[in-house]
C-alpha cells in the first residue's frame, strides 16, 4: 500500500475528531460501562460518580467555580464528574477516558481564570480532587504533605496549628487550590523572602497517562521539574505535594496606607518602582490601585493607591527601615499593626484577624464575573504612563477595575530562570495584574468589560516587558494564544503563548511532555504540546483507525 500523504492523514484525523467531538450520551454510557468493568465492584466507586441526571451534579459542578463568566447555560458541561476519595480511583478514570476519546479536566480549587479545569468544547469528564485534601504537617522536619485538592487556606491553618513560627510562601486568597496553584508557580506576600510556592516543593505524587502513581524518585527529575511551574494539566493528575516550610517570626507587622491622586499617589507609585524591589527582603509592599468616588476639586472620581504591606519583624524595626527606604510614604506607628503570621494571612485576605477558622471554608465570599491579564515591568514607567491608566480608569467599564503591582527582587533575584519552569526572576522590578470585574446585571454585556481590559493591555505595551511580553500561567489569559483543538497541537502555535509564560523553559517542557505523554492525552487550550515526528503521526493514525 502506498503511504498516505500527510494531508490525507490530517484529513482522516479531522474526520475522526469531528465525529468524536459530537458529544453524546453514548460516550458517557460507554465511559460508565468501562468504569464499572475496571472497578469490578462498581459500588465502591459509584458514590463518587455524578452524571447530569444526578440531583447533586449541578451543585458539585458549581461549587468550585470561581469566575461567574463560566456559569452560563452556554458554558460546556462535563459528561461526568468524579470526586475520588482515594488515589486508586483515578487510574480507571484515565483509562476509560482514553478508551472513549474523552478529555480529562482536573480540578483542585477551580480558580483557573479561564475555567480550564471545568469547561471544554470537546467531550470531557472532570476529576474533582476536593476530597483528596489532607494536609499533614511535620513541624520538626519543617515539611508538609498536602493533598492536591487542599486549599492554601487549609495549609496555612494546619501549619499554624502546629507552630507559630513556621509558614509557607503561597498565595493570598485562602480558597485557591494547591493543585493548580503550585503547579503554576504560586506567589504571595512571602515572595521576596522565600520565592514562589513551587520553589519550595521537595516531592510530589502524580498519576501519569498510563495510570501509574509516581513520586519524585519514580517520575524522575525532568517530570518533577516540569510540574513545578509548568502547569500540572499537561502532565498528569497531581495527587499531592511535599513542601519545605519556612521560618517566620513570632510577630510580623502589617499596614495599608491609602493615597489618592490628590495625595500624590502618582508620584508615590512612580517612586516605589525604583525602590520596592531593593527593599530588605523582609519587607513586601504591594500596591492595589482602583478608582473611587471623591468630591474634591469639583470632580467625583479619583484613583486610590493602597500601599499594602507586611514586614517580617516588629514595628520598632520597621519604622526606621521605612524612614530609610521609603520616607515619602510617611509611615507612622499608628498605621501599623503587629500580629502573628497566621493573622497576617487573614489580614491580607480581608478577614477579621481574630478567627482563623474561616481559612478552612472553601467558599470564596466574593465570586464575581471577571477577566484578568498579567504584565512584567523591567524599567520604571514614567508618571505620564500612569496618567494614561487613570484616564482608562474613568471609563464606565472600569468602575470595579483594579490594577495590582507586586514587587519582585530579594529571593526572586537569586533563583535562576531555569531552576523551575516559572522564569520571571532577576531583571523584573514588579508584576502587574490587571483585573476588571462586573456584576450579574451586566452579564449580557461581558464583552464591553473584556474589551476594556484589552484596551488597557494594548495601552500598556510600551511600558512593560517585550520579546516576549511575559505572562504568568496562574493568571491564565487565553487572549495571548491557544492551541488548535485537534489531536496534534502545533509547536509553533503553542510557542506563541508558551514563550510568554515560560520563556526559554518552554522547549524543555515540550521535551518532558514528549517523553511522558507522547500521544498528547492530557491537553487543553494552553497545554504543552509533544513534538511529533512523521512516524509518530503515522503510528497515531494507525492506532486511531484500528
Ligand atoms: C480569587 C483568586 C485569588 C488568587 N490569588 C492568587 C495569588 O495570590 N497568587 C497566585 O499566584 N495566584 C493567585 N490566583 C491564581 C491561582 O493561583 C490559579 O488560578 C491557580 O491555578 C488555581 O489553582 P486551583 O487548583 O484553585 O485551580 P483549578 O482551576 O482547579 O486548576 C487550575 C489549572 O491547573 C490544573 N490542575 C488543577 N489541579 C490539578 C492537579 N491536581 N493535577 C494536574 N493539574 C491540575 C487545572 O486542570 C487547570 O488547568 C488567584 C486566583 C483567584 C481566582
Ligand atoms: C462492593 O463494594 C461495596 C462498598 O465498598 C461493599 O459494601 C460490597 O459488599 C461489595 N460487593 C461485593 C460483591 O464485593
Ligand atoms: C448522585 O450521585 C451520588 C454519588 O454517586 C450518589 O451517592 C447519589 O445517590 C446520587 N443521587 C441521585 C439522586 O441519583
Ligand atoms: C467530599 O467533599 C465534600 C465537599 O467538601 C463533602 O461534603 C464530603 O463529605 C466529602 N466526602 C468525603 C468522603 O470526605
Ligand atoms: C504633593 O507633592 C508636592 C510636590 O512634591 C508637595 O508640595 C505637596 O505637599 C504634596 N502633597 C501631599 C498631599 O503630600
Ligand atoms: C458622578 O456624579 C454623577 C452626577 O452626580 C453621577 O451620575 C455619577 O455616577 C458619579 N460618578 C461616580 C463614579 O460616582
Ligand atoms: C463559608 O463562607 C461563605 C461565604 O462567605 C459563607 O456564606 C458561609 O456561611 C461560610 N460557611 C461557614 C461554615 O462558615
């Protein structure tokens, strides 16, 4: 037989995929049948399987959705949701999904900005790890094992339960899941002192495409490298992380100082850019910027910058340090509060600092419609650059917009760009997160808000990193590029978004992907593609046809 040409092969592929993407009840029946065969005793798994006819299906699906944009009727829904209660429940799900051409979306905390953990245009099942969320802290060894479905709030809570002088450098919002967060990097208020969450991982457990459960030793250093910042979803289902805990003092100090434009906010932000990355690593001052009402100067709108800070030490040390490092802010003793590290977690999350139980609550109080984007800044933005942002803030869509500037430097400068896939290290002064929120009444007008933030993003282009214009996978943004949704993901197309997230680490991620999941089972709009040879294509198509 004559070898078919590549274009014929693509045609066959196209036919296979377009027929398999016509999602149907048959798929899901076959999938369930496969599961019961795999499990021999189906009763043991049936209580963690939810199909659309189950009365709990919608509430389980909805429970971890953290962006209301993806709760609409038109958001594609999973054929089945599985909430494993044991690691062994996952292998059969992977096997049966492969058998039935269904994709898997793994969800831990559901905070993905583009909903990739629970929505997909192709037939899919959700593995929701909400019940694999055990946290075991060993205060003596200063380590913890964390189930992938645990939230960072529960991690902080369990650490504080064991010791007042241990902490962990992860994110600010307690409901964020460690499965997505740590596999995408993960940063928060201890970043300048201890780096990213992923910098502090020392072991992990993962189920690979063949259903094998691997730890650091059995997965090997390449895969272990890839899942610490390269995004877990391309490589398998992460079951748990082992992390190194870090030392925190018994007392830390927090403050938030608000300045409006009338109080020289622009000049203070401008100044902050030159110094915040060079502060003592114990000092972290981020800036939250939004529009507020004001009646001064006959105008009723102004911009407010909140200098939101933690210092790993007491007030008596902080005051002279601020006098020396940032006197322009005019910090006073009465602006400051001393507290324990766990209280500072509550403070940054916006909760009363008295009761830490709220850290165990997986329901985020403020789930809204939003779209976000990220930027890295490598040279200070001139004051007139900020003034252009303020003009955009006065547009109607920006009523609930926010821009957050997070300083780098300190430990971030000491870690090499290739140590883990997260590459944004020395040379970055700070990161910007651009956000726009809107309410239910405006759900029909979402496009207006999304186009506002795209305008802001275009406006920022001259002031931020270039070649690449860097981005952060945990602030997922499908505007920067997506894969084609067929079986073969093009390396060239993926590198458009891949290099923004990972810079030179993208190629190593592709290499690891090619080794561990050559047929690209674990894929999504922004998953790492394997590199395929001509022979791979032919084998792939033969497997599909036979
Ligand atoms: C309100 C809010 C506050 C945030 N604050 C911060 C912050 O302070 N710092 C910061 O760095 N980021 C922050 N983020 C971003 C957050 O880190 C990312 O959205 C992160 O990916 C969320 O992880 P998750 O498990 O909750 O999300 P999910 O939506 O469950 O997962 C995100 C991605 O990871 C994949 N994934 C999840 N679990 C696994 C697993 N076990 N194995 C393999 N793949 C998996 C998913 O398939 C998806 O692709 C915030 C997000 C929100 C919505
Ligand atoms: C199947 O599993 C269930 C729950 O684990 C158990 O109660 C039942 O006895 C098992 N049935 C058989 C036939 O083993
Ligand atoms: C829904 O699914 C759960 C888990 O499989 C099961 O325990 C429950 O009985 C189902 N409920 C209905 C109404 O089918
Ligand atoms: C699984 O998680 C849900 C939601 O947190 C909870 O209601 C349920 O009790 C858990 N099941 C088990 C077996 O832990
Ligand atoms: C703002 O800066 C100007 C010039 O540096 C200064 O004269 C003025 O007092 C400042 N205003 C406030 C409210 O700090
Ligand atoms: C400013 O005032 C006008 C007229 O009073 C009002 O319509 C508008 O909503 C106000 N804007 C803000 C941001 O409060
Ligand atoms: C958890 O938080 C949500 C949102 O703030 C709240 O509605 C709910 O009552 C809380 N649950 C508990 C048990 O405190």
